[in-house]
């Protein structure tokens, strides 16, 4: 019996949604070679018949009007009956279990990026006509019969005149610690594969991440069984498309097109999942509530649901603005509501209401220190951010820049608490005084994000400032590294610290993170600490400028005289105090009729 064209398209659409969960209408259209309106109609019909459901992404990089479709969990058994595949076989070949979808929801930005790359590749190859994307599939979270390299996100199969070739995709996120990138490469090197050599296309988060990938891959290049890896950056893929000459071999400057990067054709393509064209997709009964409806209930429950479900629920119910607030608290714990309002450029009342909502979702925790109300994230939020980057949450907390302090860390007498609060107050003052002068504190990196390891004269070296940042006004930029000193370091600590900074600046390593040479600033808690730092700097005889001040100095200088950017900083030569970053006030035009001096 001949199947109507619409039903054939419906089966093809379901097959793509099964293989690439959280698929958007645009990507579905490009994979099938149809219009976006037609793809939306197919997805809506599959939803009406009870085969798929959708969620909105709710992350900053994606439009919240977007619909990300996936197979309903209870539809797997019916899909097995209709397709002739056993349910276990479908789950082995495609990510269709609850765990697969729940794990991907916090990572929806990365999942969408991979789907976009594969669908863009399908459209470009179809337009060229020489090759076609025969298959593409996201990979299950857990499988006892894994045939793919550890930690890759998806695979694709292209077919041309010479045969078929398979490749894998690994999408790197900006928040991934460098240590986790190296662990992924070492796991590839440790896996011995006797089958057809694998090709992994790694899309690095940025130029810094690409340097980390390149250096570690070259270390393992000669390892037996090591797959071929080609590197590019997310910016290059988005700007030029996946088929362009953007793929590089580690240690080689030559750029390859996608077709040039492919391995030799092979007949061993591994398991493919294709549904018969005669398959029927009747309307099926839907007794279970939709995931997005369950999330609203799960998010407010204290902890009687599996952690994966609670984490996914938090990712669904929190908006992009909520996640921005949580990100600030995750990277800079124990901020007050007024400080958060300052960094997010929002009224304090808006922040207070948002924190109340996030408390209801068990995403933030309130604490009181010396009469001040401060906030930090909970373990549930930490897990959500770790899942968003595809990093085990314990490793993310250890090596990443995100922290969820527990109640045992809330004592105001702990030195770490006083140190953290001091850093927070300094950056809050930077943000406030910069805004008063017409500038903006655009970047604030915490200690973990600011740490930098490098090789100098064949030896390992490192710096670990308490924070770093950049101030912007138009095309102007001021960068700085910050050390907050409470007078607790000894001479040896200072010696190692200054030695690292001297090598850092001499080697020009600051170019890895900054476009302009950063200033090195020391903010001290009192005059005694300032004198200790000044003596240590004088003893070290550093060939670079260091600016030192005390907290009370900028507290006594109002915004009209520059505040923290005023002439309150001394250098190692003990000359007159000066401005460290030279932030000139913005010249605002006078109103019509205003008196001139």
C-alpha cells in the first residue's frame, strides 16, 4: 500500500527527532530539505498524535519562542511496536530514554549547537550535490555496548561517490575547565580501537580553548589508537558554516574544508536507525503529564525526586534572566541584593523578587553575615551549571569557577569568608564608580577563572590573582589583575607571587585573556597590610608597575573625584599617589540653556 507523502514526511520527521532530541523546527527543516513552516506543521502533528512533546530553551543564546522537540518517554514502547525494532535496540542506537532527555535539558545550548552544525552540514551538502548526510545521531548517555569515543556528543555519516565516511562531533563550552578538556583527550588516547579510525570534529569554545586542545592533542599524537582530531572554534563555525576551510590539524596552520578532513570511506558505519517507510503513526493515548508541566511541580520539591529530574526541572522553570542572576552568585558567592543589582544593572526590587522566586525553587540560599543579607547558590544549581557544561559536578566544583558554599562555610570568623567579602566589595566599588564615569565593568573573573598556567624558559609557571576584570567605554578598554591582601602572607608567599607575575608579563602571557596589557592592583584591608605589600614589592625589585591602596582611601573619595579610580594609588617607588587605571569621566552634553562656567 502506498503511503501518502505527508505520512512519509511525518515518519522522517519523527526519525530525526528520535535521533537528535531537542531538535528545533529550523534544524528539522534543514535536515529534511523542506521549509520551516512545513517542519513546524510536522512537529505540531506529531505532538497532536502523542508521539513527541517540546520545551522552550530558556537560555540567553536561544530565542525562548523556540520549540525543542523530543520523543515522549511513554511512546518508546509504541514506537518499537510500529517500527519493528525492539525498544532496547532503539535505546541502544538513539538517546530516547528519560535519562537521555533529562541530561540534555540543562545542556540545551550545546545540544542545539550540535544539531545546528549537523543540519547546516546537511543543507550545504544537499546544495552542493556531491555528498549527502546519510545519518546523524546524538549519542545515548549510558550504554553497555559503547562503540563511540568517550565524551563525544554526536556522530554523522556522509555518503559520496567513493562511499560513506563517519565522523563524530564534540562541542566545547566556554565554562568547561581546562583540566576537563585534557581529561577528555587522555580518555581518547587510552581507548584502543581496532575498527576503522575515528575522526572527531572538535568545536572549541574560543581561541584560548583551542590552544589548550591543540597543545594536549600534540602530546598524545603518537599514541596508538588515538583518533584523528580536527579543530575549529564556535565563532568560525557560526560565521563560515561547517563545510568551510575552518578545520585545522593540531600543530599545523593549514585549514581544511570538511570534505578534506573526512577519513577514507568505509563500509563499517556502525548501527544506523532507519524506520520503514510503511510504518503507521496513529494517534496514541497520552496519560502521563508533559515534562514541562511536571517540571513546575518538581522544581519546588525539596528533594524527593531523582537529582537528574530535579536539575532538569530547575533548568526548565528558570528564565535566561534567572540563570544570569544564578551565574553571578555561582561565580561570586555571598553577594548582597544591592551588589547583584549593580552588576546586573537592574533595580534592587527586581533582584529581591527574583531571589524570592529562586529560593522557592531551592536554587539559592540566604545567609546573614554581620547583619547583612547575602546570597549563594545551592548544590542543585551547581549541578545544573555542571550539566550545562557536560562536566561531572564534583570535578566542576573542584576545577571550575563555580562554587556552592555549604552552611558549614557560613561562619563570619572564617578567614576565607572575610577574604571573599572583601573581594566582592572591591569589585562592587569598581562597578559603581565605573558607571558614574560612563564606563562599564564588563568582565569580572574570579580566582579560578583568573588563574593562568604557562611555560617560561622550559619550566612551569603560574599566577593566581584573586580576580581580574576589564572596563569598557566604546572602543576603549582597561584591564586589571587584582590582589586583595589582608596582611596574612609571609615573605615566601610574596616572593613566589611576584616571581610568577614577572614571568607572566615578560612572556606576554596576558595576551591569552586580554587585548590590552593589564594593570596589577593590590587592595589592602588596612595600612599595616599596605606597608607589608610595599616592602615585599620593594624587596622583589620588580621590573613592572604595581599599584597599591587601602580600602579606607576610596571609601573617603566620592564619585565626583573618581572614587576607586581617583588618585589614591601608590606604586613601588613611593611617589605621589595617582590613578591606577586612568578612567576619565564621560563628557555628557550640557542641556539647552544651561549656564556655562
